[in-house]
C-alpha cells in the first residue's frame, strides 16, 4: 500500500474513532543515553498540540525537571455535553505535569485538584470570575455562551486546569497560572466556535 493512501486511511480511522466517542491518544517519547537534559531539548515543538501549543518552552523547562527520558501523551475524550483534551507529561518514569482543556455544556466552577493541606493557600486568578490557584495547580473557566438561567445544560464553557508534581514549589504557582491562561487563550476560539459537544 502506498504511503499517501495509508495516511488517508489512518486519518479516516482516527476521525471515525473520535466521532464514535473512543479515546484518542497521541504519544511522544524520547530517551537520551547521556546525562539529563531540559524538557525542551528532549521533545519536539508539536507535542500535545491542542493543549500546550502556546506555552513557551522556557516555561515548560521551569515546570518539568531536567531528565533523561520524557514521555508526553495527549488524549481526546468525547462524551455527552463534553469534549476533553488532556496532556500528561512524564519525566524519568514519574508524572510531573497534567493539563486538561474541556468544552462543557454545563455551568459550574472549575474542579479543584492540588488544593488543601500541604498545597498552600488557594487564590483566585485576576481577570477570571471562576478561577483558583494553589502552590502546584491552577484552574479557570471561560464562558463561551451566556447562561440563560433556565438550566445547567444551556451554556457552553471552556474549563482549563493544570497540576504539577514538584517540590520545592518556588514560583510554581505563577507558572501554573501562566500555563492555564495560555491554554485558555489558545483554545477559546476553537472551543467556543465549535458546535457544543452533544451525544
């Protein structure tokens, strides 16, 4: 089978799987035989394209520790009233960062992960009505359509969250806020212009 035809068939299969609600995954991995390297030196620029596209390499280098082996995996979930894209980053076998972008037909405050005892005081993010940040995580929501007040399923919103696993925290809170803000900016147009994720 020639290459162009194989690419077309694989593309059609991927679209069919996503349309059927199947989990879609993209895996990027790199192993370096030498010493540890910065994250940006281990991965290509198109890793987790839907989620990390606008996040600068310098920012990811601060959040993800230098390592010999880096793995990134992106998933796309399609469920009733929800379209979710997640990106997980593993360095030397340990999960170090997870970023999630959801288009949902529900109105609620973003779920909080990485909060509570040991994570520091929770603060809101300036410029976002529904938002929060802790020492190692952040989340916010961006409205796409107005809530009419007639029910919880009549407004589309974009929810972005990120969590890192790293100590000492240092300026990690500020970096997590930057990641969710950039991911929201990148995904707001496509998510809010696309039809709501239904059935």
